[in-house]
C-alpha cells in the first residue's frame, strides 16, 4: 500500500465502499479506514479513528445530504479527528455539496451559506475539496484551497445513448442550466431548448414558456439536482403540452423526498436517471447510475499527481 487512505463518514457508506473497492484504488488504499461514529445522549456526534493515519493522505467520503446539518457536522468532526491524528493531507470528497443553493444574496438580510460552509471546511483542516456538479460553478471560487468540480455528464451519456432516443432535444428546466444543456446537446448530437419558470415557493414552481421546438421529438431534461421534483415535473408537463412524444430526465443529485418521488411517478416523465451521489430510495421511474468509478479515478489521479482533465471528457463510444 501507499500512504493513500480512504475513510467514510456516516451519510453514504455504500458509495464509500464502492469507491474503495474500485480496481484503481483497491491495492493502493487497502479498503476503508476503521472508525467509530456514534452520538452522545444529546445527539452530539462522536468520532474516533481506529487505524493509524499518521503521515497519510486521507480522502474523506461524505455527501452533505439530508439531514444536511448532521452530515456536515460529521464531516467537520471527522476531519478534525484526522488532523489531530497527524494525517498529512486531508481531502473532502463531497459527491453532493449541500447548501450550494445559498450561493448569493437573493433577498435582503440573508447569508451566503455556501461560502460559510467553505470557510468551515478549511477551518476544520480540509486541504482540498473534490465534488460533483455544483449547483453553481462559481462556488469553486469560495475556497482558498484547491476545489475540483467533476461533471456527471460522462457517466450519464452512455446510459442516455443506450435509450436509443430519436429526434432528441435536450431541455434545461431553467435559464441557469443553459450551459449544461448545450454540453449534453453537443455530446449527443442533439438540439436543445429552454423552459422558463417562475418560482412561487421552495416547493412550487410554474413553467411559463418554452424557447425552442419539441413537437414530435423525444426529449431529455437535464438538471443538477431535484428534491421535491417541482421544477422538472412542471417542465415535463409543459413539454407534453408542446407536443413532445416521449420525455426523459437526467438529474445528477436525486435528493428526492417522498413528495418528489410521488411527483415523478405521476408525471409524463418515462424515466429519470440520477447518480448515487446521495443514498437512493428508489422509486417508480427513477434509476441510479453509480459515480463510484468516476470518483475513484479522480482520487487516484489527484493522489498520484496526474491530470483530471480526462474525467470531463465523454467516452469515445458515446460519440460514435
């Protein structure tokens, strides 16, 4: 083994184990570092690192998914324990970066919580962050340490190709996702369209207009995350009204509540692809694609000082 170590917090141990078991890491890391993770009676998180990590480069796997406050504190406390155990370098591998939606002051007297979380991670002892499809790419700039924002598109594209969709149109369900939609359209040789929306509340949106043509086309909605599924379902309803033949979706972070899964099940969407960046309670019409190989490759390349640029490229088979 090298001095590479991988440890899991409590949010998504299944994904952490899958990452550690990838061939590119298995011989180098030797499985997951042992740790005890429990609580005091008042629900304070308690962590103990069971294996020696002195002088090691440690990668901590923890999506800050619901309950976000709890999973964030688990990560911070684990990082502090590793720092005090004399780990040489600590990388936070956050497949899902919680609080990313609070990246600006969109109303008076509100915090920029994504920046606060970035500061907390650095203060705890994190020296690098590795994440996936940030809600807003500029959050990388909130860190004064290296932060790599991987993309799920190379994972999704082969799955989308396998659906054999014809006359495909890639649709972004809001204006902010135009760049993502264009990237998918270029990779898949498809057209793209835009759904404009009004947000009424955190759970309710209204799709107001379609820019582009979807009549008699098969449509794929792409987005970075969904929780209550309001945005993606309202977009699907508008696309159905505009004559789309079949409607699919590919959403990186399926942070689906019960309401969200029910909405997807009762929507015009035939299938929604998500990644396993957060633990998945599979529902009707929802299928998860693993990002363990992508994250494992990113960890290996980071550790051995290799370029991660290749991880942003769509597989050659997907371009055929």
